[in-house]
């Protein structure tokens, strides 16, 4: 008796067996276009500000990066 889910296991109408090349193709993680999952803990007022900034970042990333650089300069440049 073969491994479960393969034709060699002897069962008929085995739904677990798929043909080679069938289904969604696998891609490398570096080729993925999906956003990563990140978690953050924030108070309600902080979260509202984070949500506003996220919306701006999605519209114009370069301008937001420039704004953060200016804010960090004014803060003493301790953040990186």
C-alpha cells in the first residue's frame, strides 16, 4: 500500500491525487507582489494617525519618505 493521497494507496476516486502541473503555479517569495503582514499595537488616537499616514504612503511613497526624513532631522536624527 502506497502513501495516502497517491494512486498507489489502492483507493478509487482518490480526490487528493493531482496531476503534475495542475493548480496554481508556485512563485519565489522575492517575486511576490503581495504586501507583507505587519502587526502594530497602538492606542486609538495613534491608530487613527497611522491609518491616515498609511493612506498617504500608498498614494505617494517618495513624498512620505521625504516627510519622514524631515521629521527625523527635526527630532535630532535618532531614528533609522
